[in-house]
C-alpha cells in the first residue's frame, strides 16, 4: 500500500462530496482522519458513513483550530462559508497541511491574496476546488481544442442561470460582507474557471459587466438549498450579472450568471466557438432543487466538411448521461481529491487548478463587480 495520507474535512455542507471523493481513495492509502463542523448531527452522520464503508471512525471536531492542533493531518478539504476561507486556510497552512480549497478563493480579493501568501510560506500544495474543470466533458473539450478540431478559438460563451435559486436567502449567502456577493462570486467561478482553463489560463485584459436584481416582490428563493431562508435576513447582493472579458490572446469570454432570472429552468453550459467548428455543452435541471442526479447533460459539435465542390454543414451530438466515459452527475466534485493526492505524492507535479489560478478567477470576479458599480468597461 502507498504511504498513508491523513485527511481532514472542514465543513460538511458541500463537504459531503469531499467525504465521497476522499473515501474513494481508501485503497490508495487515504484515511479520513478528522471531520469538523458545528452541526453535531452532520458530524455523527458522516462519521457513521465512513465507519460503515471502511471500519474506522474519524475524530470529530467543532473547532478547525483544535483539529489542526491535534489531528496530525497531511491534507485538508476546506468547505466553509466564504468569509471563513482565509482564517481556515491560513490555519491549515500554518499546520503544514496540503489544502484543497472550495471556490471562491475568499469573500474579497485581499483575503484571497493573503491565502496565496500563506500557501507559499508553508511550501505545501494548494489547490482550488474548481470541480467542473475535472469533469470528463471538460477534458473532452480541452482535447478537441488541443487537437485543433475547432480551429482557432474566437469566443467562449458560458452561463449558469436559475429562475428561482437564491441559496439560503437572508442568511450568509446573501450578505455581501460575508459572502462577497451573489451569483458572481457563487456561480461565476465555475464558468470562468472552465473558460480560462480551456485557454491555458491567459491574463484577462478588461471586463464590462452589469448586475441586476429581481423586483416585483419576487425574492427568487424557490426551494433552493433545501428551502432554508431567513425572511427577515439581509439580502444585499445581486441576483444576476452579464460580463464580457477580453484576454491577452484575443479570445472574448462572455459570462451570464443568475440566481433569479425569468427563464424556463436552471441551465449551465458553454459554447466554445472556433473558426472551424463550435462545441456546445449544457446541463439542465428539470426541477428547481439543485439535485445533480436529476440533471440532463448534452454535448454537440457543429462544423462543416467539404464534399466535392461544396461545403456541407455537419452536426453531431453525444448523450453524456448514457455514456459511462462522459457521465458525471456530481460535476467533478468527487474527482478533485485524486489530483491533490497525486500532487502530494509527486511534489514536482502542479495541480491544474492551483491556488494561483483560483486567484486569477477571483481577480475576474473583483473587476466584474467594479465595472458593474462604475457602469463602464475596466482594465484588469
């Protein structure tokens, strides 16, 4: 068996996928040694799950600092609210841990930059949880770009829009000081991270953004996030945003994100437009509850071929859900842990979503907010 790696997980909301992802690496020497959350019910439930699957029980903590002080961890997944990313990550790096940090990097650009400073001081591996960059569909598009199947990329459109999908309305998610913003900081990292990754992470040159809010008494809550909300809580973030980015390589990036927008259903997708062909992928949620197991995926390529003396348009599609090599109901959330493990074991290897790249996404978020506030395009 490979050298044992002791892992901790802080935050068992989105952290449930990290439990699943790390648990799948048990035969490769991974032990989920510690779990940390303020909710005792969640702690017991996930400890029961690990014990049932592997025959041992993780240590349980309500304080991440106590966990870092006593659990002797090699690595940690940080899955806490945005405003807690900086203190948790700094404590993890100070304890000598390798870190898998959920997006966004932090609630502010300043806090994100401080996390990268802490990682460099520690000298351990820091990786951003841009999970969609680990899906089979993302890798397929990446390969098509590298093979020249789409020609020279000219523009990439990306969107993640919901009709009524404000998570935890009135709670920390919709309080700008704590979350950092609305769908721009929540959904855009998924979209912009994929777009920049396909293009090999060029620098952004400008952003032109506009944010909007739903009116007419519609709070856009819906049943999202288990229906939890505080009707008297603060909701001072945007509900939707459209932004166009320029890049140093001349490719235009367009992003549309919305928690609340009058559309037919929740959709997340991309068009990767080249001078030879366009690839299009989309995920549609038939119900407004964010349940990934119900989502429907599609993938299509649109190009043209020369036959004799004429050009003929050619379209072909793939059903990712029925193809085991492309299906991924959890959108890469249980795949990121394997790369961090590989980087821990081979320190010459750099994760393709390292913290420097998560910071690049945060820079895009920050300039989008600034452009929307000023009402003009801004240089990065």
